[in-house]
C-alpha cells in the first residue's frame, strides 16, 4: 500500500505522521524535533533559519531555534502560518540583502521536511495531507498546494531519479479541516452526522469552533460546515510572560539579548508545573523562584485565563444558538487541540462549560496529524477506549484516595456485559449508602501511570504528589449514592457490580444487592468514556 504522510502545520509547532502499515505513527526527526515533556510527542518548532541569500542552506525546527539562541539571527523566522493566504508576501526574514516572504519561508520549511523524510525512509514522499484551519480562506489551501507541488518539481535530477526508481514525478495532495482531522485522531466517527466543538489553545491564541460533519460527504472531502467560531488573542506566549513578570525582576526584561533565554526558561518551568512536577526558574546560575502546579494554577486564575476561556465558550454557544438554533445539548464531542490545553485546570474549565463527559483529551499534539493520516487512508475509525478508568477508593486510614483500575486504555467496545465484576462490602456497621466514583486516571497520554497489581488480581494507583492527584478526574461526583436497606453490617460483600462499555462508549453498571437478592441497577449508564 502507498505510504500516507500527514503534516499538522502549526503556528508554534508542527507534527508529522506516517501510515505505511494501516496504523498511523508520529514521526520523530531527532535533529529537527523535540520530545514534548508531558506527552513525549515529537514536535517540531515551526521555525526556519535561512543561512544564505539563495536559500540553499536552511535550518528548521529545533535546529533553527538552537542556532538562534541569542535571538540575533536575521534569517530566523517563525509564525509564518498565520500570514499564508492573506499576506503571503509579508517579509519574514532577511539574509544578504534578500528578503524572504511568508510564502518563501513556508516553502523552505516544507522542503526541508520532505527532504528529511525521503532521506530517512529511503522512499519518495508522494502522498501528502496537510490539515488546515476551518476558518482560513481558500487561498491558504491553494498556497499550500502550490508550495508542495513546487517542492516536488524542483531539480531535474530529482525527477530523473524518481523515474529510475519507477516512481511517478507527481504527488497526491489533500487538505482537510483541522477540527475534522482532530476528531478523526481522537476516534470520533465522522462517517455519520455529528456536531463537534474543537477548542484550540496554542502559543498565540485560543479558538473555539463548532463544526457539523455530514457523514459520507465529510469523509470524502475532508470538509465540514462551520456553525460558530470565536477566537481570542491569548496563548502560551502570554503565560510565559506572566511567569516572567511573577518570578523575574523587571530590569532583566529590558535586555534584548536575554529575552530568548528567559522565554525558554519560562516555558521549561511551565511545562514541568503543568505535568504536576515543580521547577526552579534559573537564569545565569541564579534562582528566581519555584513554580509548581498549584502556583501556576493560581497565577493563571489571577491573570483571568479561566474567565477568558469561559467567556470564549459562552460566546461560541450564544452564536451557535442565535444563528442556527442549536442548543449545547446537541454537541456530541468536545476535542482539545494545542499544547496550552495541558495547562492546569484548562480541561476542567472546558468540561464545566461544555460537559465533562463529552470532552476527549488524549493527543493534544498528535491528534490532527494522526487524523489526517486516517483520512488519507480512507477514514477508518478505531473503536477503542483511549484512557484508563478506575473507581476511587478511600482507605480506612483516610490518608488519601487510591484508584482501582476498571477499564484500561485500549479496550475495544462494546464489551461483554460482565467485562469487569467487583464485590463491595460496607465500610462500617450501619452504613446506608455506597458511592461508585468513576474517575479518569492519567488524563495526559504518554504520562506514565504506575498501576500496581495486588494479590487480589486488581491493579491500583496511589498518587504520590498533589500534582499527580490533580490528574485523577472524578466524572460522576454528583451522582446519587446506592442505597443499602437494611443498613450494612459485617465484613461480607454486600453489592456485586458488573461493569461494561456499550456501543456508544457509555460505562454501564449492573448492581446486585446480595443480601436482598435483587438488582438495584441494570445496565445503567454512568459516564461516557473517551
């Protein structure tokens, strides 16, 4: 089968995915990419450093960032994506008297990606899909198509070598809307009509877009109808600035040659704190303060981030209702895109507004590229659960919660009715209620969860820090408890609970009272899994 290549060309970072075996994989190009520390996804900074006026010697990605460590390289350019289609002739860099436009820089960036892929994998890149923002003008797609074709046409020797290898000189090029790509990457079946809201929070802005897929037509064209869209010019770069303002004396900000190094350090400690760890902000061998999950969360709240997110989402829902008469309950799935969605509490704030049971969050850096590969291969959606789900237990010593694994990530659905069976005894004599608190554990893909198997055959996770505890999200805390009548007594099991996942990803429970020999719940849906 032909190799499908997909590129998520982002404003801050770019991800490349390949599908040579029917299973999309994110490509790691070690020289140009870096491993995002939370999800360990290989991401390539969307940066270019032109080294000569002819544009023959070019650095991209992490190599370009490293070369421009002091911020003084005149051939360095970033943020070119936002100018394609509308301002493609905008000057982005200057080397030896030659000006390089946004179109030039984008061409060099994609040229180097294609060359690197062909050199590494030893085959021609002849099938490329690039995801595009749903709200961008058609000229943006046209610019990308022309760039890719120009990249593949360059050089007579390249065309001769392609013919010698029996490869055609042309290229298959596709585009599809980024929200559709992300939906496919998260496992949403866009082969049926569905309404999806994509919350994209990157380095420069955050955006909410409601799109309606139209079944087979969406799968065929990669295009969806945009029902509502709102954007705010607030992103990860602003959070870095807030960290600098909190931790670093303002006098240091006035030195241009230190700006890049300070921003890098701010980003480093931000990522550590978001992952539940902590880090000292260090510059020139001096520490300026420590940042952890809770300090960063409070900093974001003080600067109004969470209020801005709620306002953005409320405005989107208002537009959706006013223009189309669509109520929030009609939204099927909520997908998160962009690295800034990993910031503390962002996912919870989005869930509070749109419904926590609808939020899918697994691949904030890889979903778009992965979905583009799935689209290129015929849009097959994999029907399995991506997250780990557990029941929250409170130990007798009351030192904190622990989590017993129920539905491991990778479980295909629907499952059998008795996929998991557990027995629960009263915690004390006279107990009249038992709660089944279902939690999502390890909400960030790639973050290791230390599940430990015990002699009873079940696996458990005990958070070691408050940061780890913050990643254990209870999904049904407001649900009523199961009644025990008569009240519980003794240490013998009182309830038998079987867990299963139905065809719509709902975790269902059947609860049997062993003492009364009667069912309290039968295939009752509790939470919708992702």
